[in-house]
C-alpha cells in the first residue's frame, strides 16, 4: 500500500478509531433499520475528515486520494454503508478540488465546507438514460439575471435526504446534446427532493438512497467550468472505482477475519486436529490476496495518471479500460470472498446474531456489481477493445 505521511497517518488513525468505536457498534442497527449512519458521519465531522481532500490554503487537510482510500477501507471493515457514504462524499469533493478554477465561487464554497464539514451527495443517475452517466435528459434552464434552474428525475440519490449539498449532472442547456453535460453544485435550500421511491433493499441499507425528482434554482456561478466529460474521465470515474474497491476490500477483509476466528475457535476445541473448514479458509485467503493486489495496483495507477498537471494519463482509452476492469474485478471478487467466508463458517455465519455472522457483508457486497452495472461496463469495454491501442 502507498505509504502515508505522518499527518495523514494521524487522520487515518482517527478514522480507524471511529470505525472500531462508532461505525461497528451501530452497523447492525443501521443495517436492520435501514437508517442513515448518523453517529459515524457526526464523528467523521468532528475530526475534520469530510474536508481531508481540500487544499490547506482553503482550510482543508490537503491530503491525497490515497488517504481517502485507506479511510474507506478502514470504514468498510466496520460498516459498509458508512464507508459508502464517506467514499461517495470524497468523490464529490475530489471533483471540486481537481477541477477548481482560481477565483471562482467554488473556492469560497470549499472553505465553507471545511468550516462546516458539509456533506455532499451526487445526482448522476437519471430515469431514461439506461444507467449511462455520460448522457443526461434534464437540462440547465436559464431564467435570467444570472440564475438557472433544473428538474431531474433520479432513480437513486444516495443519502440525498441527509446531505447538505448536491452535485448534479445535466445537459448544458435545453438545446444541448445528451452528452454535452455540466456539473452543478446546489446548496441545501436551493434544491428540493420529491420522493419517487423507497429504499427497502438487500444490502447497503444505511445509504438511504431512494429515487427522487430533484428541482433546484441556483446562481450560474455554481455551474462547474470544465465539461462533465472531462470531469468524468479524469476524476469522477477513476476515483469512484478506486474508493469503492477499497471499501469493498475492507468488507471482504472483515468477512475473512470472522471466518478465520471461527476456524481458530474450532482448532482450540480439538488441539492437534486441523478443523475441516481450514482448507476452505486457505482458498478464501488466496482470493483475498488477489483482491488486495488488484486494489492496491489500481490506486498506484491512478496516482501515476494524476502525476502530470494535465492528467494526460487518465484521459486515454487504456485508462478507461484499466479502471473499468478495477471496478468489475473488485466488485466480483468481494462477493466471492464473502460467499467463501460464509462457506467456512456454515450456519453460524448464516445467522445474524453470532460473532461469525457474514450476512451483512455478503448482502452489502452484492450491491457492488450493480453500482454502474458490470454488464454495462463490459459492453463499454468491448467497444473500447476494438479501437484502443494502448491496452
């Protein structure tokens, strides 16, 4: 894993403590009740974790994606929903920071985010686009005097009802093509969410992500200057896949540790006799080692692609394939590892009230292949393979 500086290690240690003392304590209730992990988010606010990626000149931690990735992994070991809320927020912050125009309204906003530890949610999915984040139906509509508005029907808005602000993708204007998109940041009070669904789901229940019709009126200065196509290729897509893969790894690691604890407990009951589940545990460890290697190499490749000022390495078809494959591979491996851990533990892993329970881990990771569906990503990759040269 990429080495972290001393200041980053201090913050990571604080987040690890929150994961152990707060997130894990409330994880079962968050899952069972399908409620927002408020205790964890409040604790993260107290240590300034929501502004870790903001430059120090604007009041933030000035840390890199590697710190957010390590924190996502630590939270994933404790509570998948808490880790997902944290990671989704950091993705939006990273987008704002990496595409910040000097002297723009967004500098003032980021300073406010640091002072108030504001939580950002995203509204990128849209009914009618087939899950394609690179196309929008809803558009920015100018209403004069430097203001605009929009109305967007989103099938999911992750923790939207608990967020302070929303980052929304839209067509640049009513006459723009579906792929001519911009990103708009709206503050609480500028936007309303009209519920259009429920969130009674199999896993990741605490993310509280029902559908909504989002309506907003806002000053034009809150429209990001970079086109969303650039934002997506250089930041949103690769960072999403890097942070998500880390939190899925965290969930898988905790599932493995529960399975190992089960096998060790069995070994203590029969000293000198290898428990029957031990070979199965060894196979799970092999899969976990491969997942760790893939996730860590994905982070290294992202950092290498971000090393130049123009981030040229992230705008290629080869990079798109690389991070798409990271998402597909990590999401599928995490499910397999949790399923293997369940096989090791047997009925005590199937139960929800034992120290070896794997049910929440398995259900949470089963959402992973559906977040930007792997089937859609594989279709995209198939097209890229026909023309990409740098694979």
